[in-house]
C-alpha cells in the first residue's frame, strides 16, 4: 500500500525543508511541490495559473501512487474541504494518508518570507490572508494519521512554568479570579497581543472579555467530566486570541475580525503544547476553537461528522453560555 504525506502549513513554515530532508534520508519517498511546478512552468515575471499548477500536481501524484511510490504532497493545503476532496479522489488507490501540520511562530514566518528572493516572496497582505484561512484537520477528512511539527521553543523560566501549571489547575477547576484570568494572557508570547488589544481598545472589547470570563465560570461548573472541564476552559480562554492577528486598521466597532477563529487555533497549539496538555485533549480544544464560527452555519449532522458527537455537544454548550 503506497503512502502519502500531505503537508499543511503557511508559506515559510518549513514544509519544503522537511520534505527535502525526508527524501534525502529515505529514497522510498517522492517529493511533489506546487511551488516547484509553478517555478518550472512560469517565468519569474509571468502570472501563475494556479489551476494548471494544481492539476499537474494532482496528475503527478496519481501517477506515482499508481506506480506504488510514496508521495510527499507539498502545498499549503489550508482548506478542509479541498483536502477532503483530494483524499476522496485517491480513495480507490487504498493509500495511507497522513496529515502533517506545520505550526511556526508567525513572526518567524515573516522573517523567513522576507529573507526569500523577491520573486519567491509572499506579499505581507497575502500572508495575513493565509493565517485567516488555516483550518485544522476535521474528522470527516478521513486522514489515517495526523501529526504536528512546530518550531516553537519554550523559554519560560522555571518559576513561570511552575506558576502556569498552578494556574492551569485553577483554570480547570473554575476557580480563577478575573485578574488571574487576565494574567494567563500575559504568560505566553502568543496571547500577549490579545491582552494588549483588550487594554488598548474601547470598552467594547473589555466588556466582551468580561462576558467571556463569566461564561467560563458557568461552563466549567456545568461540565460533566474533568476532560470536559479542561476542554471547555481552554476553548473559551483561547478562542479569541487570533483577533489580535487579524485586526484591521479601522475603528474596533467596525472590525468583524474575519478569520480570527483560524488564527486563534494556530496560536493556541503552542500554548497547549508548552503546558504538556495531553494530545487527545489538545485536539478537541483546537477543533472546537476552529469550528465555533462556521459550525453555526451548518446542519447538526454535518458538524458532528466534522468534529465528532462529543465535541458537537460541547460546542452547543459553548454557544449557549456565550449568548447568555
């Protein structure tokens, strides 16, 4: 049975570097890249026909898989529905499909992007669009395996790590004061921008955050199991942190923070990982954060297929407590 590794990540997140290293150490893999096809087909000063590029990428992938070769499918692959469609198209080949998600610090992405040759560089406004489009793998995409690769490093002093673990316990129990709730945002580099957004904004954001804190107290006390308590606590704490990364240059009351839930999901993972939150719990949290906006627009059965029945019930409770 051939295997396919689908790389999922923003530009400059390390996907191609990973693929080249794997091919160098294991000749059983073939690296197919949308960027390399585009660079080969189009001169540097010519617009790229992305539909043609991805059609060629798919045909090459299909040929390799039919020949029994293992493929590294290297593109951004950010959209859940497109990934699902791709997997359905190769289903008859009985391929083992693994999702490898690259979560790289956003500032590091920008540094790497700026260091690229000008013709390879992604414009900053396009990079901002990408983080709004990042979608965590859903259950109905039917990956056989999923893993995460990150360039984040955890440089918290020992006393800060100990303090964050204590806060974690109090968060799960629902015993955090509002000041401690706010302090949590100051413990991690990825949440500090959201704290600054609250402090620098109008009373609108402050009132919304107070409402979120009150919903947290109700949700944790109503959760039936310790797993539910921690999933709900972290979901409500982290579901808005992406707003600081998608903020537009306009008055706060006019900003819809489009795509903030996807940015929140992206930024939440390193926090959960640094606290050594167990992987099954982490994935439940990320699914809830990423689904909590789009899930409102879908039928119940579809949401259940996308995130699982237990997470759907948690999501319904999440919506209910936030709207009270």
